[in-house]
C-alpha cells in the first residue's frame, strides 16, 4: 500500500475550513487521480474552541504554526494565515528549510518574499506552489508555468479583485454611489471592515507582480507598479463611459515593451464588446497574449472558501503526482532583474472629466493647455447642470461638467496638461483621468 501524503494546515479560517472539508469529501477521488491518499494530520489556529463545521480532535493541534512546521509529522505544509511577515513568513521558511513541500494562498507573502522563498525551495529540493494566491479558483499560475511554457508572452492583464469588480458593477447596474456599493459589499462579506487594501488597488498589485514574474521571467517587483484605486470613480464617470460605449473596470496590466516591463493597476475604460467588459460581480478574469497561442482568457471566482480551497488542492495533487518545477517558472538564479519600461504612447487615449467654471475664456485656456502638450482631442462632451443659472454665493455660475476624449498620447503629456489647467483657475476641482484600453 502506498503511504498517505500527510498534510498540515496552518490557518483554519474560511479557506482552511473549506480545504479540510474538501479533502475529506473527495479523498477517494483525489487518490484515484494522484495515486496517493491525502490526509490532514495536523492543524494550527489561534482559537481551538471555535466551531469550524468539523471535529478537530482527530488532528494534532498546534497553537504556533512555526512549531507545526518544525515538529508535525507531515509532508506538505499549507499556509493559509495571510500577511507578508510574522507567523506566515516564519512558518513557511521553517517548513522549506525542514524539507517540506509548501502550498500557500498568500499573495502578499509572495509579492514581498517570493524570490527568496523560491531559492529556499530549490535549495531543499521541494515544491513551493501557490495557485490559490492569484485569482482564487482560476488556474492561471499553472497556465503560465506549464500550459503556455512554449509561448513568448507579450501581455497579461485582468480583473484580479472581486470586491472592486462588484462595486463597479453595482454602480453601473443600480446607479448607486461608490460609498453605497462599498457598504453593500461589506454587508455581504465581499469587502473587509477596512477595505483599503482592496479598493486602493494593493491586492491587485500583489497578484499582478506574481503574474508578471511568471509571464516575463523577471524577479517579483511589487514596488514598481503604478497604482490607482477606484475610490474616485463616480456615477457620472460610469454613465459617461456607458454613453461612450465603454465600461469601467479595475485592471492590472503587465506588458513587455522594447524598453522594459510596464506594470500598472488603475480604473480602465474597456469597450463594451470586449470579453473583459462582460465580467461582472465578484468574478475575476485573466487574459494572456502569447505569440503562438494568441489570446487566452480564464474566468472564474476570484475568492471564497471553496474556490480558493479548490486551487490549494490542485497544488497538493501536483505534489502527490510528483509534478515539480521551479516556483516562478524557471530557476530563481536565472530570473532577470525587473526593468521598468519608459513612459510610452497610450494607444487607447484618455477620458478626462473636468468641472469647468462658467467664465469667459475658460474653454480657450483648456484648449491652449492641451495644444501646448501636443494632445489631440477626439471628442468634447458638455452637459449643463440642471441648476445652471443659479449663482453660487460670492462666485460665478455653478461649474459645468465637461468630458474630453483624447487620441493616443503619453502619460507625461496628459499630466502636464492637467497641471497647467489646474494652475489657470478654470476648474473647480482636480480633473479625473481614466485610461482607455484597446481590447478585443
């Protein structure tokens, strides 16, 4: 009889509890597919008395995950604690140093320490698997490491945060404000009590940094990502996008250029007819452009206990079969240093929303500023406020919304023009800029 593959699970939150239940429910099926019985032998969590929907008394219990990594009779250490330092980092390092395989769902840990941990795994000849760390139940890590190994990747992009996608979807379909949609997301459990990490784009950036490394063979560099969240998106932007034939999505985009690699996370206007525009609610989607395969798009749940646990089990199954390879797709020693691309033309142009003061010469100043920055305008849309004609106390008429759509130009030129417009005193608030992506 083949000896069972013994698992230790650190972290028994939503994902950890789902993982234990999944492994028990599908144990015979997993054994048939991998040739090994997979059993949970040890667990670690902060509260032993908490009801998790199953009996923990049959497992060896550890209050400290580092102690479990040191002493438990296990073959695979599964880290579901979270955080880029502290117990998560210490326990994973300990497990790898001991010669245990590691499976983790921790994108923050990998974004910060992924290269070091990959070296440690290679040195000790064990696997470091992390399918669940990026896009939940979508098998994008396996696709990049294995299925697309014969392609040169030019671009990887996608919707990588379900919380943001849910908020933007509700703003469009129900006409609700950002604040109302965020509150609803928190009530439904899609957003944390402190949602900053999600709505400011940090979560997407961590996932994008990992995908960039897998796609382009560079060291993970999460600090070199242009980052912009969705907190400034208004219902006016959503409606304007709709009228112009676009939808607004928070995208993570990594692209190879002739001067380096571009990484950016920001709200983006995407054509309604594009595949990525049709991804709604808490779903995630990742698109990869390969030179031989063309564009591949993977869609699925980006979070949730069951979906994430499914990806964890996929990693465990690979280890059970003996499928092993470098954690980042190629040996860590040959990973290139990250080289940030120079600013380039943005082919899709830009959407700019201005709140223009109703003063003589205001439009002339705006046109002059755009011209001086060598920016060509594709369209100008002005909608009069219903309250037009009423005087604000001590000032001119109420500002009027004006929307500009530019042809392709550079980020530097756009920012220069907007700074000049602000300095002229012809707008009531800072301009809002959203990039327009040309997607299929």
